[in-house]
C-alpha cells in the first residue's frame, strides 16, 4: 500500500528532459582500444602462419605445437571479437546522423570493418588481418576529424 502511494507520488512529479548521445553519457570514446585489439589479431595471425608443424612421431613436440596453435587461435578470435565490440560501440553510440554529411561512407566503412572482424575469427588470413588494420586506421581518422583533431595513427609493433 505504502509502495503504491509512493510510486503514484513519484509518477506525478514533473520529469526533467535528459539527453545523452549514448547509453551512458560518459563522453569517453576512443578508437585506440579497437586498434590494439586489431593489432593483436594481426600479430596472432602472423604467429600462426609462422608456426611449423612438427614431424610425426614426437608426441611431446606435437602436444606443444597443438597447445601453442590452440592458444594463438583463441587469442586471435577473442581479439577479433573485442575489435568488433569496440567498433560497434563507436558506430552505434558515438557517430550520429549528422556525421554522414562529413563521412558519407561511414556506414559502409564500419560494416566492412565488422565483417573483417568475423573473417579474421574464421580464417588464418594475414591479408584480411592487414585489411582490418587499414579499416580501423580509416575509422581512427574519421573519429578524430569528427572532433576537429588530427591525431597520429600509432601502432605498438
């Protein structure tokens, strides 16, 4: 009874108009996290391609190879998913319809980037991983230009 009365009282109060550009109006966006994850995808792809399968007959060496291969694949897939998540946050929470005037290929660029994330999870394809890095670099440029800044693209490797 008391709860119902309280809820009715709260509903009767005038509500303030609140606006936010995202789910939580933090104002903190940066494509750097997508770049770091995409760079890890490229690094793991290179490491996977460089692994040499051991000769048959040496169970210990084969076990070590399989363990390393499995770890590299797991990291590559996890980082590709992180890249996709970070890109989707930028695409859906940061960029707004008015950005399309400046970046008419914004939607296509993000769509392509997220598809590349999926391709990098499914395959061990250095070309796709490098294309993902290039697309994340393009998004980096769009993001900083939208803020009126020209931030240099820097990679860890």
